[in-house]
């Protein structure tokens, strides 16, 4: 009997882009799936689109609204609670699958891989043009935990599938992370030595939006520090690599905060230098008082 795939969509103000995602799901050659959409507190017509889609397909479709905006990790945690399929496949509301997407992912899971993901086509939403395809280097797949620790090489959750039993063992998405919560989840899912496979075929179109604001850049940097602090004792990652990655993350955040929050920036830079004292540039940066101007008096 074909495996049932729970297709999981976390939606927030998704109505303009959701129809394309649903059309891609409807076209899948693997027909044994259920769709679950959890809306993260928005009310923009997404529910109506999902109800209409449910009336047009034979597969089970469920919809729920969290009632208030709690973040994508919270929406994904509710999706995990509602899923009943053997396999979980995430789909962001602004991404689109090719018809063979699910069919090409499933064989890798049958062979016993913990995570299977497709290559992606990167799509510029503003210019409405392709930015080419992306597939990670084979070396990253050989040591996936180390690869994920250094670099979030799975660029979108929309290309990933995993067994529901593995997701249950991994636990919940970390709701303290607003950005990078999926990288943290994949990293934890592989903690028991699970392997990972990429199909090599770009069956997922990943939509890239306009450049992030400064606030978003700071959030990315802060959540990167949080990720490395959380996994600072990961025994399968070389200690020197752990220290270097955490120091680099703190250094990046310090530079972003140096004008607006100089005291915190200096503290982060000191901690980065103490972890990697062979890099005097960090010490010099900490001691350079002009980089930390006084706040204007009231």
C-alpha cells in the first residue's frame, strides 16, 4: 500500500501565493496524501481557499487557525500534532512543487534515510524569474550533522520529507527561534546518526523575496547565536569547530549592534575573543572605543 504523506503548510497572510502551492500539490503523481494547513493568526482569505480546495479533491484536507500570530515554529508544531501520515512533507505557502516531487522523495525514505530532500529552483518573486537551481555539495551529505552545524544547506523546508516516527522522536520545533528553526529541527533529527539524501532533481521552486531589513538581519544573527549556544556541547561536532562557529556568530551580532547597543556588542565581542584568542582582530575591535560611540544625551 502506498505511503500516506502528510503535506504540512504553515500559512501567514498567504492567500496571494497559496493557490500556486495548492495547484502543485493537486498535480502530484503520488496521490496518497493528506493536506493540513495551520494559519498563524492571519485572516486574509486563506481559509476560504483551503475549503474550496478541499471540495475539489478526494484526499483529506484539514484547516486550523492558531487565533493569533505565534510564529512559524508554533504553526509547525501544531501541524506535527495533527499529522496522521507515515511521511511528513513540509510546503511553504509561497513555494511550488513539480508533479513528481513526492514520488522522487519517497524511495530514499524507503531505503532508510532519515531525511530526504530535493534540489531546488530558486525563484525571484520581485522580478519573476529563475535564479537557477541549487543542490548541496556531496561532502555536506556525507557528514550531514557537521554540514548543518556549519551551514544551513537545506535552503527551504519545502524540499524536505521525513518519517513521522522520526519527527515524533525529535520533538517540537524550537519556538524561541524565529529564523532557522527548521535547521535546528533537522540537526536534532539526525542526532542518532541518521543519514540524509538529496534527489539531485529540482522538483521544488523556492521563492526568494526582497532583501531583508536591518531588523531581520539582526534577528538572523541573534538566532544564529542562539543555535550555536544551544548545541555548544554537541559531542559529534569537533570542539574547535563548535567554538569557532559560536565565536563567529557572536562577532557578527556584535558588529550589527555596535551603534545601537554598544554595551551588549562589546560583551559579545569579548566572549568571541575569549573563545578564539588566536584572532587578535577581535581583541582590537573590543578595545577600539570609537567604534562604540556614546548614546546621545536626552
